[in-house]
C-alpha cells in the first residue's frame, strides 16, 4: 500500500472466504469490511503477532468458524514500517516485553497517530487511500498503553459513542459492551474507556475518560466519518504473552461480531452517511466538552497501585477513590462514574485565554 525508501513496503493482507479480494467486489456484493492495523506505534507491536495468530486460527476454522464467509478483513500488520525496523532493547522501557521492540515514530520522526487530519506522511496518505477504497464498517487500531499500573488487561474505546452522529451511539455502545463481555468471559478485565490521569503523572487528581482531537485514528474516522473506529489498548504492565493472548481474543471476538452484525452496522452507517449529506445550511454542534460527574456511582471498580492520596475534585473528574483497598498492594480502589458530555455554549471563542489582552489593545 506504500513504499518507504529505507524500510521497504507497507503491506496489507486481504482475508476472506467470500472471494471478494478487491474493494470493488466487496462493494458490488454489499459485503461489510473490517480494516485492522498493528504497529502504528511500532514499539507496541502486540497487534502484528496477535493478528497473524488469530487469522491462522480463523482460516483453519479453529476460531470463529465460518465467519469469513460473510465479510472481508483487511489487515495491515505493521503500519509504521520505519519504526518497526528501528529495533532495540529500550525503545519502551516501561513496557513488559518483548525483549526488543520497534520505535514510536517514523524515520522522519512523525507520529502517525497524530497525522490523520494533516496527512503529512506517505504512510498516512496511503492509509487514507486504503480507508477510502475499502470503506470499512469497523476500523481497528491495535496499541499498548503507557503509564501507571492498573489491573485491567485491555481498554476498548470506540467512536462514534460520545461525538459524531448521535443515532449511531447506541450501536457503538452495544458493540463495546458485547466485545468486553466476550473478553471478560475469557478471564480478562476489559474496560470501555481509556484510563488516564487528569493531570500528567499526578494520580491524586483522579482519572479522566477524556476525548482526543481528530488527529488520532479513533476520532478522525469515528467522528469525522461514520465508521466504527475502535482503539484497542492492552496494558503495558502485563507481560507480552498475556497481551498478545488478549489482543488475539479481541480480534477473534470482533471477527465473530462482524459475521453476525457487520451487515446491520453497514446499513446504519449508510443511513448516517445520507444524514451527513443533508447537514448543509444547518447549525450543527461543533464539539463537546467533559463536565463534572453527577449522579450515583456505577459499579465499575478499578484498583491501581499508583496512589493512596486523598481524592480531590477536578472539573473533568471521572473517578473518586473509595475505602476499599486492593488485595495485593493495599492501595485504594478507584470508583468510576460514567462520563457525561454536554454541548458547548452557543458562542465558542477560538481565542486562547492568555492572548485575549492582545486583541483588546
Ligand atoms: Zn500507541
């Protein structure tokens, strides 16, 4: 799909039992497509190994038997080929294995997962062409998290769920719920949000379920288009074998779900595409912002070893600590509240606050 001068080609593999090995044939036969990529951050390479492992099993009918008869799977095992070839022991020192791994950025130091909107790199231009050609129902981006130690194995976050076409939100939420239930049934802790501290490394301020701007895969495709875009983040403190097994389980579960529900997702997204063409001339909600949590706590409980410090409120707070303590490290448990999103005020100021004085003078 793209040629890098130093590292060689960036390749994609088309996997299906439908015989539709081109985008034209898939479109002609109205087949849903799932596009899955590993190694956009090449040090987080679980997706490449797990992808090949899962596809071998699916093709041998050892997992998700018969699923490939009803949809087309496009797999890009390594998106950041340059980074993948820059191999070393300490490229991700806070990640438990593999012993050596690739590098986050490309040879020209571009982070591909910040390039979806500006498309500076030949890799991203090729990926956008691939996305346009295949028009997938589900776009899966396989990563490993950084940061503090939590107990979950994997976080699966999807758009459109918080933003984008609101009529797609129920189906998006149901997708994540079903996926996480399937992963939990195999002994993993799977969460439907990406836990990050409100303030850098200061765990005492709580954890937010934040949105990211449209430069990253999930939001660029899930909000700016009607594709279901899933960010899969295994947890860097789990060992490599565990992470690859969990990523494999996610891929097999998604393969089963694509076979069962891909066609109806495709129909719903095409209806959303029609709605999008009718937006011209209307006032539309431009963005959303996080608001402080209210209402009763949900049942989500997540222990972390990061902090026993007391809870302090922040405006984007998504969590609080409880008196329950983790059985192994005795740190407090985090209790999560569901994030609630509110439309922005009618007038949006684009002026950065610290520059307002300049405009006055
Ligand atoms: Zn990543």
